[in-house]
C-alpha cells in the first residue's frame, strides 16, 4: 500500500509539469489555427490584401493591341507605319494607304490607351462566371443559342 502513496510535493511537481506542457500545447495549437486562418480566410474587404498588379499591356504583341483597339472602337492610331501595315496585310484585303498623313502612334501609347480602357470597363461577375463555366464545359466554344 505504501507503493501507491506519493508525497504531496511529488504530485504537485507532476501537475505543474503537465500544466506547463498542456499550456505549451495549447499555445502551439492556437498559433497553428491563427496561421491557417491567416492563410485561408479573408475578409474580402476593400483594403484586404495587396493590390493586384494590372495586366502588363506593354509586353503584349502589337497585333493583339490593335485587335482590342478595333473591337472597342478606341480613338487611337495604330503603331505601324503605312508601309509596315501594307506589307503585313494579305493580298486583296483593304489597307490604310489612304491615311498617308495620319500621325503614327507608338506602341507604348497604344498600350497605355488600351490599359486605361480595360481598367475602366465594368465587370459583370455573373456573366464572367457563366461564360467561363460554359467555355470549360464546351471546350472554348463561344456561347450560341440553338433553336431545335
């Protein structure tokens, strides 16, 4: 019977070590939870996180900038010279040879115009999501209604 009995000082020492280890364990668990929350949970507030850098339009090919310029009817001149544009066009297609005296725009100016227009466009999130899902499902085909 004497074997099971411990003095009060020995039991107090065991409880203090177990309390200290439990405290350390709790603090490590709390730190892990805070790291997880910081990594995966966001407030989605207006100032949450770093600002996203806009698309770098200056590194895009000039052809894509010109296509964007045409699609949205921006009032910006093409960066090609007339000779360059005529040599780049296909045989039989219309050229801009009648615009001999129009000023030549640099590709950086065109990129700045396109970037400014792109950033000012409103984004309809529902349309973006539905179009994305449709293109993923239908292998990049545009949305077409078919009446059968």
